[in-house]
C-alpha cells in the first residue's frame, strides 16, 4: 500500500493560480500512474487528471483541460497539479491517487481543500 500526502490547497480569487503537490511513500520504484480527483460540496468525486509513467501519457477532464497541468517526478514518486485561471466551480477537496501496477487507482490521500471565490 502507498501512503499519499497532499499539500498546496488554499483560498484564492477567481482567475488566480494554485499548485498542488503529492508525495507518495511506502513504495520503492516508480508507480504506474498517479492522478488527481476532486469532490465538490454535495457532489460525487470526479476525475481531474492522471499521468501514466510507462507511456508518458496524461489525461484531463474536459472541465480543466487547458487550465490545469499534471506533472510527475517518477524518481521521487511525486505528482503536482498546476491550476491556472481558477473558477469558483473548481472549489472542492482535491485528492491525490496512485496505482501501483495498473489502473484503476487503488490508493488515496486525505485531500486538500481548494476554495475559489468569485
């Protein structure tokens, strides 16, 4: 099992940027995939972005495409999410996720709150 710890959340105004980071521990060697999900108040958890290391492939939710960028350091098992042009609808708890050998994601962080005011 992998332990994931997120950081970087906060309260910002619409149009601002934030960078979330996640560190994975408890695993030697690179993780197959790391990603981000979010849960807005009163809504189900939804996919935000993922990075699969073996093929260098990234994927984004349509709602964040062009504004958010996921990046990884495979050697350190860290993943970041650069969030630009934030909107109030981006307000949510953001969760880091990891998959050891294949998808779907099996390990989750505790989450970090992102609040975007209008």
